C-alpha cells in the first residue's frame, strides 16, 4: 500500500495548461474561460487540442495524448485544467505514460467525462486530483456561481475544502471514512471489466449524473452493484442528478442502494450543477449521517490507500 501524491498548490503568477481530452471546445466559451483563469492571477498556456476537431473529438487521439503528456512534462506548467467534458478521455487511458505523471505531479482539474482520467491518474499515476469546473464549460457560463469560483480557488491555491452539510439528506445512517473516489456515474460504469476499473474497497464512492432518465440510472447503479462496487465501498455520497430528483430515483435508491446498508448521503453540490464545488479525489473523506454531512481533508493516510 502507498499514499497518493498531493500536488503542489498553485500561486499567483504560475502558468497552467488548458488541454482537451474529450470533445471539441466552443472557441468563444474557451476564451471566456481563459479570461476567468487569468483573472485569478494565473498565466495560461492553451494546448493545440483546444482548437482542434476530429468529428466528435477534440482532435485525433494522438494530439490529445501529446498535449496531456506535454503539459505534465513541462516544468514551467504548474497545473492542468481540462477544457471540457463530453466523450473521448477514456480512449487515452491505454496510452498514458503513467511514469511521466508519477514523476511530475501537478494540480489536475476537471469533471464529467474527465472522470475516466481521474480514476486512471489516481490508480496508476499515484496522483490525487480535483473534481471541479472547467474553462470551456462552467467558467464560460454567464451565470457562474460565486461559490463555484470560490471553491475552485480555495482548492487549487489553498487546499481548502472543509465540511458540506447544507442541503444534504441522509439516505442510510452511519459513519464511514476513506479515500474519496468516483465522479460521473455512466463513465464509472464504462470502466467495469477493463484494466481501468474503478476500485471502491474501503473508499467513499461519489456519484453524479446528468440527463439520464430514472431507468438508465437504475441500470447504471445495478451494474455497479453486480460488480461488487457498492458492497466494497465504505460509504456513498450522491451529487446532483439533474433533472432527476431523489423522488424520481426513489425506486433505484430504495431497492439497489439502501439494502447495501452503507452510510449514504444525497445532494453533494458537485458535478453538473450550480454551484459546482471542487472536491479532492484520492484524499480522505468522511460521511456522518444523520445529520448528513461530508468532511473533506487534504491529508493522505497510507492506511486508507488500499491497493493504490
């Protein structure tokens, strides 16, 4: 067992790379996102994949892979912000140079389709990462929530996360602590049966989704259940499932999740939601319910890093 590497925090004046591993960027949105990041006091290096398109991908796999490797290898780049999600990141997993990543740990931020990279970087790159907003999506929104911005800056500049309780609901009572893992439900399910399958044993499993009807959420949760990922988990934290609610997903929750008798909470404000809080994957989280709350810590504990 070994602990994950916690990357060095950003400071004003640092250079960060924006790179695309999934779908093509809308250039106007990207430019807005660049300005928002520059307003934080950071310099921005935009990789070629952000301006490329190969059908539904942000350039050929080779380009997106090259840009990601280049960002990790460049000593002048202190952080890597994924431009947007969609689809395509998982195509890079077999080709990533994990030794390069282990030797060059950096702040790495994204969500949605970037979940595939989070899992791989945690499990193979030994790198703790940040599930959070992206330049060509959240940061380009005209209605960027101030809490999205403050949570992001608190994470990447200060490693400040704290305790979530407002709006959280208890689904199954109890207390559990473990390394936080997870992200987008459909992307997580797509890793099953592959070398990049998510590990959940002894961990807090975070799940969020968007625009999936209840029967498809049920199917995805069932896939995790049949694969033993729910029974392995120490606890489960659900994020936003817009537009579906806890009421519309009640059948899946009551019949698939609650029988696992794991401490489970609902309503984490992270993912396809506003505000979209930045949370640390590969770091310690603890669930206590009721009252439902989740506490995040930047501390890494080797005793909790099972099989990393």
